[in-house]
C-alpha cells in the first residue's frame, strides 16, 4: 500500500518464445527477482519457499521496495 493506493509488482512474468505448429503460444513463466511481501505469512502457514523460486541467488535478494 502507498497511502490509499494498492501497489502491485510482478513476481513472475510469462516470456513468450514462439508458437507451435497448431498456433499455440509457447513460452515459460520466469521469476522477476522480486520476493513477495507476504512471504513471512506463507512461512507461518507452513509454506517454505526457497529464494531461488523467485530468481534470487545467494547475493541478490530484492523485495518490491528494493530492500536487501
């Protein structure tokens, strides 16, 4: 939230790589490198998601606000 405004950031993005012979879109979902702000709530509920899932390596962990 920024004041009364809900701010959303992409955690994952679909990267189109082409189409197949039937005309269907091909591609993959890739992480953007941003980690969700609600990660602590997921962990409290028993979901442990590795940083690598969000495209982070051991040296680069970013949140939507740019915190490390």
